[in-house]
């Protein structure tokens, strides 16, 4: 399953341009942050409730269910009204009150590995969610911090088969944050698929040079479309297939059945 869209919801025009591009190329879910965890408090923090509204409109326009980040336990119920899947970002992987709160929801939760978190810590974080009754947790590798700054993070693809040995939860790879460079996203997306990932989280922006957040790693719509073509060629060799858009609509995912689609061969 490919989930794609901009890093942040910036405006109606920007969100629609990205949403139109990713649905046309065959993405199955739409991403975009209304609440952004930024390193500097001076950076764009997201449009908040207005961003959630624009996600609703982009979802209605494309028919794609939305995955979006929630930063604050107090916002979980509000964000859940606009999302088919809740994202817990890497910075919040061990925010235990937030993990418990999303664990009380019925929506699937995309749990991103902390930039300095071990595999054990990721799996324990997932347990905080499942312990509250929400078993629909999707683990996401998004790169870890190393001594080398040649790439933004180091994308740890070995964890895909490793997590498969240690857990039944679906596994998603985010090569956008994992590399921080648009030119590296397609090769690492293909490598993640070859390693057995159930899903990919990809940042796409129609005008990356104007992006308010993470423009360096955003794919242009044409490059995203090429990545999808290559994935469609690769997956059958591995006995797998892409989940088509619309397979898991709003209703299906709201019922928490989206993880079946991840697991389907
Ligand atoms: C994101 O998905 O835009 C994001 C902020 O990711 P991460 O939490 O992995 O940095
Ligand atoms: Mn981002």
C-alpha cells in the first residue's frame, strides 16, 4: 500500500495539486500534516483545524482515505474525526500518554520509529497502544540518527525482515524522511518493497521548492508516477501486488479493517 502526499497541508491549492497527483498515480491513501512537529518553534507549525478541513476536502475529491499526524493527546478525538489512520510521529514514539490515547481509538495507528529508538523500544511503544485495546498498529521505519550526515537519517531496511520475525504487525517504510533527498526516494522505496515492507509513506509536492516543510525530500508528481510504475513491475516478481486506490474507503478503514489490506499478498 502506498500512502502519499505533502509533508504538511499548506493551502487548498497545494493540497489538491498533491492529492490529484498521487491518486492519478495509484496511491491508496493520502498523507499530509495539519499539526507539524518542527525542530524550531519559528518554523511553520501546520494549519491545525483548518488543515484537517482541507484534508476532508482532498479526501472527498480523490476518494482516498487520509493518514495524518496527531501531536497532542488533547487533539486525538478531533483528529480522529478527519482521519482514517492516525500517525504518531517519531518525536512522539515514547509519548506514553499519547500512545495510550490513540490506543483508546478504533482507528489504525501508524507508529513511526524514533530517530534514536531501538527495535525493542519501538515494539514496546506499540504495546502501549495495543494494551488499550487497539490492535491496529502499523510499524514505520523512517530512518535513524548516525554519525554520517550525508543523508538526513540512515534508513534501516534490515528492520523490515527483522520486525517480521518479531511481530505480526504490518510494516511501512518512509524513504522520504529516511533519506531526506528526493533523488534517493525511488530507489529506497523499491528496496523497501523488495525487503518485504507492506507499505510505503512518500512525500509528494507539486512545487517542492516552495514547500513550507521538507521540500528537499518531496517527489515531483512525475517522479512519484515513475516510482509507482517501477513498483508495479517489481512486486509481481515477489508474488505481491499493489493495493489499488479505493479498496479501503473511509468506511472500511474507519471500521479498522485496513490492516487486512496491508497483509494481503
Ligand atoms: C512526517 O511524516 O511528516 C514526519 C514529521 O515524520 P517523522 O515523525 O518521521 O519525522
Ligand atoms: Mn515531512
